[in-house]
C-alpha cells in the first residue's frame, strides 16, 4: 500500500474499522499498512475515537501492551434508537398489514437491508459487553435480523430449520409446542453448525406465546449451550400464557383486529434495557476511577 | 451536530457514505451536517474519492447541478476478488464437507457474516452499473448472500418460499421440476413482496441442474419482472442437462465422490465476468473522452 497522509489514513482506517467490528487490530497492522510510525497511528486513532463517540458511531477501545491494539464496538445513541423505534412502530401500524389470524405482514420491513442493519446495530449495541459466540434464529423470517446482528457482533449465525433437509449432515431435533396453535412441531439444527458450550443470542422476528423461542432454548440444551439473551423484533401482547419471560423487543403489537381493521404498536422494552445497560456501564466506569 | 474540522469530517463522512451505498447524497446535506461551506465539503470528497479508489473501497460519483451530490458505489479490486475466491475454494475443498447425494456442507460458510459480506461486495460490484430494483432468493440457504448483496446495492430482498405459510397474505405459486431429483415442487412468493415490472437479480447458494433458478425465473414472469442476472455461490459441474445458461458463479464443484471421499473446487466464472464488465466500463469511459 502506498504511504498515506493523515487525511488518507483517517478515511481508510474508518472504513477498515467499520468492516471489522469487535476485532482487535494491532497498531502494528495499521503502522505497516500505512508505512507510518506507531505514534502517528495513535494520533489518528485518537481522532477516529473522538468522532466515533461524538457522532454515536461506536466506541473505540484501546488495548495497551505488546499484543494490544484497537477494537471498534458499534453502539447506538439512545435518542437515535428512540427515533428509529418510533418510526418503526409507525410504519407497522398500517391496517393494510393485518393478515388472517392476527398476524402482521412484515416481509417488506424484513426485506429492507438498511432497516435490518439498524436493528442489528440496536441489538449488537445492547450485547456489546456480553460474551456472545453465536447468534441463532429459526428459518425463514428471523434470518435477516440475525445476520445483521451477527455482522455487527462479528459472530456466526446458526439457522434452525422447521423442515428436514438432508443436505446438512447429522441434525439434532426436538419437538416443541407452538404456543398459539398448540400443535406439536419439530425443529432441527445441524450438529456441526454450533460448537458445544457456546454462548448464544437467540433472535426472531415475531413472538406470540413464545413457543418457537422456547423450542430454541430447549434445542440449545442439547448443545450444552448458554442463552445470553433473546431478541424479538415484534412481540404480540395478546397472549394468555407467555412461555418466555426474559426477552428484548423492539416493538409491541398491542392491538390487532381483523374485523375492525384496527392495529396499534408501541415501543417494546428495548429502550428500557438499553438504559439499564448504559447505567450499569456508567457505574462500572465510575467505580473504576 | 457540532462543527467539525476536516479530519473529523473525513471520518464521519466515510462512515456515512459506507452506510449509504448507491444513494445520492447532496452536498447541501453534508454542508449542513458539518456546518461547513460547500467548497470545503467538495475538497473533503476529493480526498475521500481518491482514497476509496486507491484502496479499492469503491467509486465516488459526483453528480453536478442543483439537485446533484455524491454517490458511493462499492466495488472490488480484481486481485482481491481473486484472492478471496481462491481461499473460498480452498476452504470448501475439505472431504469432511461431503454429504450424502454429492451435496456439500456449507452452513458454516453461509453462517459467517463477514464472508457473506465479501460475497455481497463481489456481486454488487459486478452489477453496480445495472438497474437492479430487487434481489430475489429462495429460502433458506440463499438468504444470507442475498442480504449481503442487497445491502451493498441498497435494494430490497424478496424471499421465495418452498412451503405455504399463511402469514404473508396472498401468494403467487408455480410448480417447477427440481433438476436433480426430477420431482415436481412448488414455490411461492407473496404478491406484495415484489412490485410488477421490477428488475431483479436472482441469487442462490448452490446450483446443480438449475431447476430452482429456472423456477424463480418462471415465477418472476408472473410478476412481469425482468431478470437482470443470476448469481450462484457454488455451481456443480456434474450435470447432464443444465436448465439455466446465463449465471455467475463464485466457485465450481468439479469433483465430489462419497465413496472415495474426494472433492475439488475451482473458481467459477465470476472473475471472467468481472474482467468483461471492467473492460466494458473502460471502453465507455475512453469513448466519452
């Protein structure tokens, strides 16, 4: 690579860091990449860090020492998260979206990569300081958000299937009861798609009673995996008995009537959780000074 | 937003452009965002453009005039694409991946967001100058790459289903013959998930005879849509009669034997196509001067 001036380094470094979230990049790497002294690289990173934090792009952690370096952690600003969630609820509150059975047409939202990337940033921000080894979801509609979250956390995605396809080798299957329909169903995950003992973040696009999420939790037991958390894009309030207690939702469907063509959504508990996490991080920080 | 110095503007601008590929951003937007004169913003963009092009991050197109602005187009450098594809073939050439029926275990690769992002950049780069309105794939395994491509092209994703789920409203279904198994199957797409007459890029993770892709082409006819192109991550060479002629593959499976536990992959036709597109763009450019 050609020797770059500071302005050039800042552009390339910003791109590089954004492409490699949660990865420790050594000062030496940048120093060699730009043929510049480590002291100049350090100064560059101070500028990048200031802007990333000021503009809410994320945090830049510096790890000192010989094996040290810098790590970019994507985060969200509370105000921006709130604005996004408000707009998201607004967009979904359209009677045209009401489907038979009180379901919601969301494929357009799930099919919008920029929107899913924003959702990905929200969850990745919340779990930034947790040990997450993998993200798990169930085919088909949970996949987009799972990828977005995984991309920001730099972890692999495991996709649970409801069908039995022969092309994935040995599978682990469990039966579960769909919370809404009360029917017994099967879900499977390829044995080699998740290492034993992994710390897993469960994600799905929609949760009614929580049978599917409950099934994923049970399936994870077969892999001796730990559930780090559960995120659902939209939860439905109209539930007699919730099978899952601890989850983080972006939006909550509070009302949906096919007959009256009425629908209402409000923000889920995401913002409350974000505030908790930020307060906790702040306490830790205060405690350490 | 606080008034920023050039160094700060370069960092934030790089981030902003990367988050908004293929979108026209007005000079005025940046000028207001940074409370800086348009002339300064123009100088910033000249620096960003130089580095983006020099480091192979992408192109920056400037659209002059009152409604003008700047557009970031992600691209790949041929050499880097080649290195990625070589490594990709290497990674897949592992006898442990052989599954019954001559299939290949690829879930780990498909489950790696950074890898899929790279694949996304490859296809987005190839189709950067085509009019693509949407990306289409079939559930489940094509979804990750479809999202990655769509994210770089800033277009929505349409997901074709092999099952009938009631939660997506009215569906358009067709029957198709799976090329390898010769069985008649059904695929469906929600009516409202694709506008009529859209220009669509078809993507899938694996292609044997091409029955699934052929099915998607037929399904698109029902939407009066145009096929802009077809991308398959891995194609299998072992095919008597190919149902699809024109497609772009990253890798080609040239040999797979369950009995002998042998497997071989080579680069697909992607690089040849990339060279053609680049030569064509060069000709156009030469012609215009």
